[in-house]
């Protein structure tokens, strides 16, 4: 669901011809899928590791090994593919005007590009969020330690946000390729600005670990949270778009709504999913939907960029070819590829098919291979039925 929302936000212009402008603006704020990812990451990492956490070298190596297995293989393969595509086509969208693609590749493959305003949307543009994720992964053990040993949890996001503001004040005058270059960038595209979303997920997991999955309150958290999420979308859609930013998200009201209110709505929604039996939950439990969920990480990585460009170019070619055939046959027919909205649907379906295929053939096998290898720490088989 989150990945599909991001897809819609990136291609909301395709709905411009058939819908009022406010609907297009509303769809353009469906970047909320990223917030869903961040809250979910905070919840899952905490739910899996909080009670078994021990800040030792062996524990951290095992933890890091699991994170690498889950995130890095597909990101690395697709990033390499993006730069191979660049060296073949010279598509400027990959480098965003940078004159040093080798250095840029290094920044992308190591996630470092996410700290620089000049480079954050290079390579796999949407991959900036993985820099944010990785920062949380490295921070999570420290967050757990401070929360458990020193009982200081709520102060942590405040300190991290103040650190972000200080870094902007220090480095904005320097202008080193936009390293912590401006407040909008840092608040929306770095972990230091968006840490509150992760902490909301962390707190949700802490609450569930303490209180379990049963509750007595009759409030329907699933649908209440769902509605509140889209109230936040509406608030951002009503904000003026300030160039060069593309959405109301990048206004002060948009930042506050996205970073501090939306994530609470997402947490309420997740709590409902965990503790309530609804039609929505039953839908998400369908085997085919679960498969789409497992492959959604790949979908997120390929839905924007070189693969989409190739598919879009292919559809345009098919459209031209269709009309050339009609001219040859002397008929006045419509092409199945002349409607932009339908073309977007075709691309959406193909991208899902590619995602599922890559998940089954590459991502899942690599994930299991790395986890069972001696990478970072020697593999120790766990009792049957126990997963880390």
C-alpha cells in the first residue's frame, strides 16, 4: 500500500486531464507512503530486537548482517544497473548534472548521497529514503540502550532534531555540495529531520510489547487512523507549492503535518491492524496481497527511474507502431496505447510483475544466502520455527 501511494504521487500528473486540480494536488501528496515505511521500520526493528537487545560486538554484527541481507543486495544491483544505463544512454536524470559519475556512483552505493542536497536524488532517485533507513538502523541500538538503561526516550528525538538544525546553521554558509544544505532538505530527506516518525514506530512497538495485542477499547483504530492519514494529505494538498519543490509537503505547514502529525495517524492505523479484525486486515492477509507486499521493496526501487523510462519509451514506440499499421491498413482506429492513464496502468502492472520475479529469483535467495553465510559473524542455525 505504501509503495503504491508513492507511485501515485510520482505520476499524479497522469490524472490531470480527467480530474479537478485539487484531486491532482491531493494525489500528489501520496508521498505519505514514505512516512508509512519509516513508522513501520521503527516498529519492526523495535518489536524484533528491543527485548533481546545486547549491545555487544557479536550482537551488533548479527544485527547488521540481517539488515544488510534485507536491504542491500537489491539496492546495490539496481544502483549498478542505473549507472550502467547512464554510461550507455547518458540520461541526465541519473546524475542530475554532476560531471563526476564515478564519484557519484560511490556516494550512491554507500548511501552517502543522502546527506548532500546536490546529490540526494541521483542514481535511484527514491533511494534517498534508504539513507534515512540506514541511519535509523545504526542508531536503533543506541536508542534502545538510552531508553532501557537511562530511561531517556522522549528526549532523544528532540536532541536529534536540534542536532539537525545546528548542522544546517554550520554547513549552509559553507555550501559543500549541499551537505546539510538547507532546512527543507534536512527536515524532509534526512534521518535527523524525520527521526520523530521512527520514534513513533519505536514507541508503538514498546507499547505492544508491554501490553500485548488484546485491548478493551471499542475505538476502531484501523479506520480512524486511515481517515486521519488522508486528512493530513488534504492539509498538505491545500498548501501552496513553492518552487523548486514539487508539493505542499515542502512548506512549513507541510513539514509539520508530515513529520509530526501524519506519523501518529499511521501508528494508530498500525495499532488497529495489529489488534482488530477488519475487512481491511483480511484483505491484507490474502496470499497474493502478501506476495505483493514482500516484493514491494523492489517495486519501490524500480517504479521511478531508468526502468520506468524504458517501459514508457516502449509504450510510446508501440503507440507509434499501432498508428503506422492503421495507416497501412487504411483504418481509423484508436490505439490501445494512446491514453496516458491506461499507459500508466500498463506500466504499473509490468512493474509489479518484474518486482515479484526479482523477489523470487534474486532478492529472497540472496537474503537467505547472506543470513546463512559467515558474513560478519559465523552462522549459527536456530531451532526450527524461530526466525530473527
